[in-house]
């Protein structure tokens, strides 16, 4: 009986190991030599994808998952600029599903947003997407139905250029960053609505006050009077999330191989539901060569922040036969994931300690005081209630004169009094690190932009919230509350300024278009992007040529912010046609 029991246990363990091994596509398995046709890549003019229910385990946590072709992450799709592709997507779920081709320029009917560009894919049905490939670079795909994206419904896309690739490398790895919780995303959202700081386990304590590690007592009183929490950096944290690289947690040590002396290209994709990551390779500088699939002039850095839905391609050149840690640390520093780049399987890079969690500042509240009169003896009294003026400097919360076009109501708790352009700022949590940090201002397009016309009009869009009640919106209006479409005329040139009236960064994504992010006076080389992470209390401007007829989603790519209302529809019509 004991022998039978032991054999049964061994069989179960073996079956479990087999299931886990099959949960990863070949390109994402640990020990890969890089992406190649033999690594389970899907390519060609016709590709079949099946969305279905699965089970996923990592770090001792396991739960229901939604996968494509049975893997998490989903298969890597590799295409060629100039081809036309058909992607037949079969829905094996008991609910509707969809696929959005993130960053790809496609006809709006193929964009994959239910209720906007098509009705969705019903259970048991197959929908065939068909479109020409008009670009090259690193992209990804994911569900736009419910919160399936948070449950594993995402995968990478690599598109090779029709001509020579300006980025030369000896080897390349795809790096998909994500967050995973065994708790259903709808339950997570319900808890956040009940208490906005539900998952924040890093709040200031009495011990932190006594040790001088956090804010002073005076600062705490001042922030408390404004009902603001300087530790409220991420809604969902490492208290429930496992952070993953190619579906692997730190203990599973995903390993990508290299030969010393090679130029290694890392195609890094942030496919998280709610996590912005700070990415670094200690001891190995990175040369950024592409952002959101678009080539940039190479710029060397030691760390960068990748917002949800952004992609960065970097070149690293390891000269020694060492194991290097690829570190993706959540911006609130509630957790990290470590993978390894190494010359052979079995080498393990060290796991760095989590760095001290950052605290938000007055600048993150939209009160940039640099260069202003600081009042008597350089001090502004912040102890007044949030709706009162502050020492005569008109630094008011909920002051309609700050943004007269933003509706006031329960969904708008604060407005940035002095939002500043923060595209040249180091992002959240990286303000004081000693090494080099990438900023948007460092990015310059490799090839000159084709359209550098001066915008004919400007449009301000406020990113608004009541964080205590977990209400998110654009200009104070949720999509579900009848928000009107943002209307553009075909080929018009518009300067859009995003003003972040909240104390969290927001990765804002527009479908069907690339824009030029305004980072200086050189319009010809403004970086082209489809997603921009707008820092707290700051603003970012981009110039958009509305060159894609149709209806397009425009939203925050924090999944729960989008579902809570931070989304609009952009319409592009020819002159004389209806909105």
C-alpha cells in the first residue's frame, strides 16, 4: 500500500510538472537560446488562435487562467512588413472574447474592441481578422473583453522590417513582463471600490516616524488635512500580485542564453494589468534603440520605467561569462521579479533587495513650487482644508477656475493647481538613484517624422479621479455616464495635452494611431509613440495627425482604471461627415 501511494504521488508530481512545462510556449521556456522559427513562433499568412480556460501556477499560487493555444504568455506571432495576415480566433470560453492588436495600424473593423469596432467573438464562434502589415517593431496582443487580460490573455508580436533592420543584433529575446494574482480581477476591483488603499501594505507607521524614515509629523498632519496619502503609488501591489517574466516568477528563474561578446537584443513588453515597472540589469548598461515599436536614436542608460502597454527594445553587450540579473521592480517597490541572462543553463543571477519605497511629493500633487514665491520665510501653510486657498497662492483643490471645462462632482476629488511638463523628469521612484535613468526627453526619433505641420488646434484632456471612492475618468466624466466622443477631422493636426489631476501615473493609449510626443523644439525628431505614461500632477503633450478613419478606443491602460471609467471614444471622420 505504501509503495502504491508513493507511486501515485510520483505520478501526480510528474503530471503536474508536465502541465506546467506545457503552460509556456517554447520561446518563453527557461534556457532558451533566443527567438527563432524553431522556438514555437507562429508566422505565415494564416494563423489559428484558440482562447480557452486553463489553470496556471506560480510561486505557490494557482488559479483559473485564460490562455491562447493553451499557453501563458500566449504564442509569439512573428510577421513581416508588407505581408497580409489572416488570424482566425476561436472562442473556447463560456463568455465573449476579443483580441486587440496593440500598436498595430489596422482598419478599425479589425481593431478588436467590442462595442466600438466589432461586436466581439461569442462562445464557440471563430472570427477572422485580416489586415496588411504596415510597420515593423515590437508589439503585443491582448483581450479587450472584461478583464481577461489580467488572467493571462496576452502575447507578443514581432514584425520584421521589409528592408534592412537598423538595429543589428546577434541574438534576441522577447521579455514579457506581467502581474498575476490568484484573486479574480473583478474581486480585486470590488475591494478597491470598498477601500481605495486595500492592497497598500506600505503605509507610514509610528515606527517610521520615530526612525525618521518617512514624513515628519508636520508633513503628515498637512497631508492628512488634504486627505492625501504619499504612499498611495499603486492600487494593486505585491501583497496579491506575483510579478512574472515570460510567465516565470523569481524562484523559477527564467534564463535567456548569450555568448560573451554578442550584441543581444531584448524586446521588452509590459503586458501587466496594473503594474508599471522599473527595469535594470545591474552591471550591464542598456542601449535603448526602439520605443513602442518605433526606432529611436540609441541612448545608453542604466534603468528605465516602462509603463503598462509600452514596449522598449534595448541592446546589451555582455563581455564576461557572468550571470546578469534582469530586474523588473514594481514602482511602489512592493515586489520584483528577477530573470537571468547567462552563457549557460543553471547559472543564477543574484536577487537584489527591494529598494526603499518612494513617497509622493507636492510636485506629484500638481503643485510644482520651483521658482515661485514661497510666502513668509519660504513656507506655505498646507494645514488648511483642501478647499481653502493656501496662503494666498491660489493653490486650491476643486477650484473650477483652474480647469473651467472639467465638470465638478463626486468623481473629481482634486485638480492640479500648477501642473508642469514632466517629460524630462525622472519617473516615480527613480528621482534619487545614483545611476543613469531614461526620461522621455532622452528619446529622439531615428528617422525624421513625416508630418511636422504646426497643429491647427489644441485640446486639453484632464485625467481625473476620486481615489478614495475609486472613480476614474477623463474630464470628470466616465465612459458609462454618457461621455461624448472626442471628434477629429481626417488628416487634421491637433496638439493634445494630457493633464494628470491625480497622484498616480497613467499610461494613456490611443488605438489606430501613433503620435509625436512633444519633448522639445525639434519636432522632426519627437519620439513616435502609441502610449504615454503621464506622471502624477504633471502634463504631457503630443501632436496627432488623425490619419485613420473610424472609431477608436482612447483609455488609460491600467485595466481597472479603464473599467472604472477612464476611457473615451475617438472618432475620425472626413470633413463634412457626421461625428
